[in-house]
C-alpha cells in the first residue's frame, strides 16, 4: 500500500526525487512513477493502483505540471476520491494554481528549499505510523476475540 502519491511533471523529476527520498527516509511508502514502476510493468495500471491505495497526494505544482493532462487527471482523481491533496508550489505563484488546486492549503517551495516541507513530511509520517498502529490493534483484537470464541467451547 502506498501512503503518498507524488503527482508531478517529468520535467520536474529532480525535485520530485528529492521529495520522494525525504519521505522514504521518514518511513513513508511513497509512489513516484519514475522510481516506483518496475521495468515491464503496465505504467497506467501501476499509477491507478497506487493512486487508489494512497492516503495523501503531493501535487508538485510547476509551470509544466499545470499544463500536463496526466497531472491534471491524477490530481482531479485524487480530489474526487477525497484524498488529502497538498499542492507544493514550485516555479509558479499561488495565483497561477489551477482552480481545482486553489481549494487546498499549499506549501510554498519556490525558494527551492526542501526543508520547508519537513513539517509536512513529519505530519504525514506521524499519521501513517498512527494508522498502521491502529490497524495492528484492530487485527490483534479480532484475532484474540476469535481465539476466545473457539477456546470457549
């Protein structure tokens, strides 16, 4: 399962890779098409599968990305699916964000400093760990409840 899906233009792959690396080092399962799709895999299926399983979508908003039909489809699908979409403003002003992205609180990274994203990475990592912990608690409770029922007889 993917925690974070990075939607970006391939022209911005260098900064997208930096974001991917930072999130991965924080223990977050991150999908970036260029790095995450294995050779020979059907890329459209991989993108759809990972978009569906992600909780968060980072939209790397640049001049190239806002013109990209693929990025528009990814972010549109994320918004429609109720995912948490975080526009990361890169190379454009906030006013240049498409209307569908202006509703989301953005992170301004125009200064090129990936450090400005660290609080977001920390929050995502905390949420992912919390969700994983709760899923483990639920599974353990179900397992022990089942054991209780079968040993009670």
